[in-house]
């Protein structure tokens, strides 16, 4: 079935460092791709999305590009802040379905 | 909009007791999802409603779990009887359609002793 694989954490960075979280997917057709973020003690919030190949989603300084050729949707941020400390989930919805499939989540800690 | 509202935020109960979790989706959304999050299994979809009708309950772990959506603004997830292995964070999410962005509530952290 359709699935998402994301890099395992935890990831610990210093403030202003560059962040990359790798995400690859397995799916037929053209799924919609998402990054969700979960801050401590809270629910998941949509960070960004892309619905077709070569789309770039962006929000709060984060970016991810839908790469059909490499079946990837890597998340990047050029300069992280302490407030970016959270768990990040890559997810997809298949083109012919409604089920949101999540990766295992990557815990990111940013130190001052 | 207030977003998806779940109650209670925390629930501590004893094994064998009935537990009811509540969810109010975003007004106008016609799709509602219940998820369970644990360290071991991550996020699991339990059940999906569309227009108040259960479409897919294949993720409901066993007969002890049941979910209802009596109207467009309210849903419940009930566990009876509860067991310690049900301890998890339960999330409700809603979307304007089955394949659109899902908006999550803050979750209910359930501890079954």
C-alpha cells in the first residue's frame, strides 16, 4: 500500500542552523503530500502541502518540493529557531483515497 | 473559527471503566476522523465519517471501541470496557472533504490504570 518513510530522529541543532528532514513515499499515481508539525502537548498542525509534481509548499520559513522522479518531499529550513522544536510528520493522501498515511515522525530539538 | 474541539484533554480511569471521548469538528466540514497516537505504533486511523456516516472503521481495534456521529457538529469515541493497553493520545480531525487538509484537535490523553 501507499506509505511514507522519513528520517529517524532525534535531530538536535543549534539556533540558526540549517534543517533538512528527508521524506520519501511509495504510492501509485499522484498523491497529495503534507508536512505536519506537533508542538509539545498539542495536536498536529499543517505546516505545508503540495498536490502535484514540482509544486513547492512553503510556510514559516519551511519549504518542501514534490519530486516525482525521486518520490521525495524533503523538508528544509535555512535558519531554525528554538521555537521550531517539535515533532515533524511527513504524510500523504493517495490520489484515489482519503486515508492520510503518516511517517513515524522526526523529533527536532533546537538549542539556543 | 475555534478549530476542532476535543474533550476532555486528559482522562485517567481504571481498567474496566467506560470512557467517552468527544469531538466537535470545524463548522462546515463534512469529513471526520478519529486517530490514536502511541509511541509504539505512531498515528493510526481508527474510523472515518463522511456526512455523519461511518465510511471506514477498519482501524477500530476491537469491539470494545465504538464511534458515533449523531449530527454534523458532534462525534464520540467510546471504549467499554477500557484496558491499560488503550492508554494513548486520541485525536479527532475534520476536513471539508475526504481528500482535503485535515485539521486536528488538541487530543485527549487517556491513561487507563
